[in-house]
């Protein structure tokens, strides 16, 4: 036995334990942020559930968000006013609220009034945050708050920066919860969502519209409360960064491209909670203010490889086109562009990608796929494909991943370029793929084969599963990692 | 308070020290151990009802520490230091047992993440290759490959300190066993 090594490791664990004791635990450094992240993830799932049930949406936000983890960041609001807590409270405003509907033609101060049990109120100590659809209300005949700056900057790789300013337009000080203020970008704000759904991040939301029906609007209840008094004319300001992957979620169709190309000017809506005079109870009031955002910047031109692609949906088949995926990852999230850690082991990511057709016939055709159970722990999937395009294909033989779709099993196992489990489709037109940090370009001549194999944890359900092999296309501008194009080779072992 | 939150509190109250120590063994750095444990807690509690009780949560989180450590090896904070050293330069004073263990752990920390995780699971958790494979979701053959490579590197950098390659590949428990000793597993 290797006692020295065992003793060394045990001693190191004890050193860690002593460190833990010396710090009095790790509540602040570890547990509190973990708890916030868990709440956020659960809120995202709740948003997905809402999307599927209450709003009768297609697809699942939950799975989409779980695969991606943190998607953007929002900076704390900066207030120009001292943190004194006098002003109009929710109690002052609630009594005067009246019903607001999509087409009522009125103007004034818009709001949202949510009702919930105290135990479910995140501002009353409930241990979770939530996104909800609540009745829209008019709070006053004149605006109390106004958006005085709404600016969107689109970076070349598709990262979007939003900056905003909210001013007290009334003649009275207003108590606002600046810590939970959330932003929403809506591409078509004056209609009811018709099933597209929305994508939520950390106090961020992207949707066609916030109207879940003609009387109710989606509101986020997230973040740590921090009340401040906004005196007449004073402002709150903030900014947020939304990464390109956030624009691959539900309800985001065409928004990023539209903003970049100038065809869409989204409406930025700020939702700010108005705290009650006393403790939080069963009702929460949010004021809403919106403005059309000004857009600057645009995404870099795309390679010719991305031109002429046609939209594809799950299950669609065509003999005259090749299944493919466009993954708009941004270089920051592209494993090919992340620092090499030097251990010689490829790392893989599972980005959300848009399903497309490459017109003009099949390019690569699978001729052989099989799964063998190597031992009681391990299975191996092997495949072989032939270049049937009639021309040379530039492919990346180091970035060939495999997705094994087991349906609604409730788990996903990702390892070394294999994804086994939960269906990878987020909706009809987007799905998860696999991208490697490694690259090994190969010019595959017509009629020549390309083959590979992957090892994965044995799962008997895989034996009659279906799935896909992904092969990254090497482009003439391969040094640009903003987007990746993958050929998708579907297979099925059923029957 | 929701159930997952109560379980999280109980877990950290009863097993926090052991879990943090485990993260520290893998990372060798307090800040990295913080990040790793945080990631593992999120993985374990973010979906469904979360683990049912402290023992189950301990198992979930410990496995999450292992997989998160490997998955996040791209981060600079847990990037391995490269092993370009010779044995005599690592072990300055072979007569001192504690120095030996310290130098040995330094050598462990120089291993790539997957090899390091396998070494820790083999020699700290006492697991055999198939059990390590099951925990990490990779093949037993792959685990044996990592162990072989790791042992070779440790012997090269640290000299022969009685590490038995056969024992590394063939020894250990076949099954993960949870014990109550300080919350260690």
C-alpha cells in the first residue's frame, strides 16, 4: 500500500478542515452564493414550467437554461440619491390601482400587481425567487417613473450591452427596491405572446412581449432587496450584458440579427418593485416603464458558409439538403478559443444551436452506427460516414461529437464529446450540440470515409435510441469563433 | 424554508468541514476549494426536490465535487501546474516525513485534473478503478490509464516512495461506501 500518499492526502484534507474551522465555516464565501445560484436555477425552471403550462408554450426553457448555466450579467443599479427611506410606498399606490389591459388605450403609470401567499413571497423571506404572470394595473394617471436612457450596443460577436436610466417623473419621492429591478427586451411589445415563450436570466428577460394574455404580464421577482428613495427628478442607472447564447432561447427569434441589422428596435422595459410601508405580505406592486432602445454596433459579417441556409425543425426530413447546425456562441464561450490548459485533454461545451438545412443535397452520409457494451460500466458508439457531396469537404476530425437522445429521462451525462440522456431539442428549431476545444482539420475527398468512436457510461436505453453525430465544418475564416457550423448526421437504432 | 434549503443547511452544518476538506485536497487552494464546493452545491441542489437527507446530499455533493473539478478544469483557477521537475528538486529533504508528504501533495497537485481526481479517489476515498469509473462516468480502462500515467509522473517527480502500480490499478473498494466518520465517505 502507498501509505505515504494516503497520509499526504489525509493530511491535506485535515489542513482544509482546519482552514474551514478557522474561517468559522464557509457560509458567506460558499453557501450563500450557492444558495442564490440554486434559487436562480430553480426560478429559471419555474419560468420554463410557466412557459409550458400557463402560457401554453412549446418547448422547455428549463432544459435550455440548465444546459447553459449563467447566461449574462447585470450590474447593480447606481442611484444618484442618498439611501434614505422616505417616499411613496406600495401601500400608498395599491388602493388606487385599476385594471390595465393590452388594448385599453389609456396612458399613465403602468404597473403589475401580484398576489401570493406570504410563504411564497420572495420578498417576505420565502426561500426562492420566481418569475410569474400577474395582473397588469394602472397605478396613476400620470407617469411616476420614466426611462430616460435606453441604449443597446451590439458587439461584433453578438454580445449585447444594455444601459438604462430610470427617473422619478413625479413630484413626490418614491420608495423603490433598486436591488431587484429587472430589465426586459421585447421585440414586439404590443401584442400577446402567442406561444413563443421567453428566456430569462438574472433579472433579465428576452421575449416578444411581456403580455402573457391581454390582462396579465410577466414579471421577474429576483435579486436581493435594497430599498432607496428616488426623489423627484433623481435617477437610477444600470447596465447589463447579455451573451449571444441568451439570444438562442425561446422567444428570441431573429432579435439579435434584427438589432444588428437595424430592422428591430426592441423596447426596453424596466420593472421596479415598490416596497410596502411595513413588512412584505401577500401582494407585491411593480412599476413598469418602457422606451424604445437606441441601437449601435452590429455583428461582424458572417462567413459565406452561413449564407443560404434554410430553417429546419425537429423531425423534418429532406433528401435535397444536409442537416446542419449554426451555433452562435461568441468567442468567449467557444471552447476552441479558450486557453489551452495543457493537459492534452479536449474540453467540450454543449451550446444551443439553430437547426438549419444546407440546400443542395447531402454532404456526409452515415453508413454505419453501432453501440457495443464494453463491460458493465462502459459502452462504445462507433460510426462511419462517407463524403457523398461530390466535392472535397473541410471538416474538423477533432470536433466530432455524439448526442444520444433517450427522450424525457430527466438526466444528461456529458463526457468527452458524448451527450447521453435528455432530449437535446429545446424547441422545434433549436437544439444542443457539442463543440470541442481541439481542432484537427481534414480535407475529405469525395467518396472517402470519416469514422470515429466515443466511450460513454453504459445505459441500456441507448441500445435502441436515436441521436446524431456532429462534425464541425472548417471554414475559410476559421479564426473567427463567433459562430460554428456543424453537420448533423442523424441515426436511429430503433427497430 | 423550502426542503432543499433545509437539507443544504443540515449538510453544511454536519458535513461541511469534510466536504470542504475534500475540495481542498483536489485543489490545494482555499479560494479554488470555495469555488469548487460552491459549484458542487449548485449542481446537487438545483434540480428537482434535491437530495432527500444529509447522507444522500453528502454523496451527491461529493460526486459533484469530483465531476465539477474535472469539468471546470479549463478555469485558470484550477488549471494544473505543469510538471517539469525532477525528483531530487521536488523532495529537498527526504529525511523529514512531513516534508515528504507535503512534497508528495505538491506533486499530486501538479497532475492534470483527471489524473489528480483519480489519484484522490483511489488513495483518499479508497476506491477501486471500476468504482471510480462509475462515479466519474468514464470507463474503468480510462481510469486505469489515468492512474498509470499519474503514478508514473509521481514516481518520476517524487522518486520511489513505495507506490505500488499494481495496487493502484487493482486495489481499493469496488463500491462507494458512506461512513459517518466526520462525514467522510
